[in-house]
């Protein structure tokens, strides 16, 4: 089993930046891909960014050019930074981890990010 814990959400002013962190614990050896999703109010959860174990990064068009997904300083952590925030970035942000040898996808509990104008 893998446990994911997100941190770093909160209230952020428009134009500012957010920095989220996801810490994975447990049997993390199967994980080959870690992703950040977000779910705006009343909308579906969508992929924001992804990072493979080999270091390849993917960004959704909505955050491309103003976001960075990276491995955190602590082992088994992944961070997401999003700059130039606007109201459309308001959402619950979820961390996801999976791999071909993992028994299932793993999700964190989510962290709320609210962008105020």
C-alpha cells in the first residue's frame, strides 16, 4: 500500500504563486508516475501535470508555461508550483501515484487552493 499526503494549499491572491507538495510513503517501489490533478467547483477532476520516474514532465495546456513539477527535496515527494494564478486555478488539488506493478492507483486526500482577486 501507498499513502499520499498533499500539503501547501490555501488562499492565494491572483497573480501570485502556489507551491504544493505530495509525500508518498509505504511500498513506493512500484511507482513510476506521479501526477497532480485538480477539481474546480462543480467540475470534473482533470490532469494538471505529471512526472515520470525518468524525469519526463507533462503539463496540461491550462498551466503550461507557468508551472513546474519536480521531485521534492525529501525522498518520495513531488512538488508542483503554479505561477500567475487566476480564478480558474481555484480547485481541490490531488496527488496521484501509479505504476504498472502497483495493484491500483493511489490518491491523496486533496488540498484546497482558492485564488482570490
